[in-house]
């Protein structure tokens, strides 16, 4: 039976309350406006709109859509017209929400797909012209630090080093935490690999006519990721860490596997965010999915057609992380970059007012 480490707190009316900026912000929350964080990734477009409340914030609106902005990027080095059209359509909805909610401060970021694409900056200019949203292409380090800021509250209590990871669509960020300073995590090192669920699926396809062929393709996926992670493995060894410890993951891969672990009929954030799952269960589920066809995976609850062709790449990345950091259990976060942005915005507003 999985342990529950944290229970998502619910604000009045069913709105969501999350880990927040420093508690001093609460004293000034009545003077604060409405904040928004937009994260345009290689696979997803996500928006959160929130107001400070108590020692946290209440989400008053949200949006999430799979846009696959990085589709085909590995082969061409460019964002395709179809992918950009999908992203702009989603961002147009986000723009309407920002106006309707009278957002006073917003930060919108783009990650790996726009970093890698030769036409990434042209796309950013198009987004500004057509939607009014000013996207900032952030570095891999900025992405990693925002993810940690957004989800570190879900780390199990304890001492010693911890590893936080974010499996994205176009890249995977690994962050080594080696302590805390003033209640905030101290980043000892970080690493970004150019493999996420989209980029890995396209570069090392999980294909085959039999279970044996599918498992062989999965092994090739894992080998490619392990090669990319080798420099960070050497860093961990040099630091004398990596024998296991606290481990926290934030991504669609870990939340999907957590849903399968709980055998949920439908995805439920309240059941997943803060869940602690035995690492063996996550490995077992990953191995099970790796032997299934796309059609078989699509029939599973909480996967469906949208994730069926990408989830195995995430499983391969996750298993390599578990090889790298052999923890006994894994904390699962359904929060990350957007929450990190909101915390940063709210903290900044308080300290500069």
C-alpha cells in the first residue's frame, strides 16, 4: 500500500491551494493582485492563474493542452508549421484567460523546443504578434531551478543529499540538493540531458511486431539515455553520493505511473500529488508498459491516446534515473515550473513593495 506524504490542500469552493512563497507574503496577501505562470514545453502548454492566500496561493484558473511543439524537431531542427499552429491556438486561449482574470503580473516561459529550434525566436515573435504573450526562452539551468522551487516542498523530510528530476518533452533536468538554507533547498549541482518523451521517442522509436522486439527497442532507449547521463553519474561519484536517498520526480511520466500504481479509473491530482511510491513498483510498471503495443497502452486508464505513444520513453528515462540514484521509494509531484514561477513572482512582489 502506498504511503501518503502530503495531501493537496483545498481552498474554499474547491480551488487548489499550493506550496507558497515565503510565509511573510501572507501578511501582505490582501494587497496583492492576480498572478499567472505559463509554461510552453516541448509537449505541453500549461497555465496557472492564482492569488496569494494565507501561506500559499489559490489557483483560480488553469489550462493544459498537449500541443507537441517539438514534434519532428529531432529530425529537422525546426518547429513545424503544424506544431506552431497548435501551440498558437493553445496560447490564444491562455491569452483570453489572462485578460478575463485581470492578471496583474505574468511570466511566460518556453523551454527545450524553442531553445533547440533554429526558428525558435521567430516563433516567439509570432506568438507576441498574434496573442500578446511575451515568451521568454529560459536556459536549462533556469528550468531546473524553477522546477525545484515549485515542487521541493514534497521531498520527504530528512537529511543528506536528495535528487529532484523533471522528465520533459524535449529534455530531462536532474538537480542534486545537498542541504537547505533558510528553509530553501540548496542546489549542489544540476544536469540537463537532451532526451525527453518526445525527443527520445522520435530518435529511438519504441517499435516492434512482438513483445521481444518491443523490449529490445526499450533497451536501446535506456542505453541512449544512460550514455547521455554518464557525465552526471561521474559527478555524483566524485561527490561521494548516488547510493540512494530521497528522490522526487515531477513530470507526466511519474504522475501517470503513480495513477497506474493506485489503479485510478481517472486521473486525480489530489491522490497523486505528494504520493510516495516504492521504486520497485515504478520499475515494474515501466517494464510492463515497455512490453505492450501502443493500442494496448491506450486502453489503460490515465494513459489514453494522448500519452500512449510517449509514455514508454518516459519510463526508459525514469529507469535510468533509478539506476543512477537507487532510491527505495519515489515522491511524486504534480507541480513544477509553473508553481516555481508563481512562488518567485509573489516573493519578489512582497520584497520589493
